[in-house]
């Protein structure tokens, strides 16, 4: 085990633990390795979401000027007619 790892205690129902041991053996991986990968996948989306949110906000702040002065010059009905009836 790496020096930067910490031990934790995990309590699982016996039937699940048996299935987990079999699963790990079939994957030719340790139970620790499988749990590490699973936990990394669980927390990674939060990191990806935050990065995507920051990119979106930055994109909105740096959006190009379309010459509208920030005012909407069309109605919903006009847009619908242009897109779907035009």
C-alpha cells in the first residue's frame, strides 16, 4: 500500500461482500483498487461540473457583441415563425 493512503473501515452485508470478492477476483484487481476507482468516478463529476460551469460563465462574460445593446428585439412568436414556418 502506498504511503499516502489511509486505511478506512467499511462494513458491508455478508452477501454483498462475497459478491464483491468474486467480482474483484474476476476483474483481477484488489477490492481496494476497485473501491478507489469507484470513489474517484463518484467525485469526479463534481470537479467536471464545476470546471464546465466556470467555462460557461466566462464565455458569457466574454460573449461577442451582437449589436442589440442587451435588449431582446424579437418576440417568441416571431422567433417561432422564423424557425418553423419560414
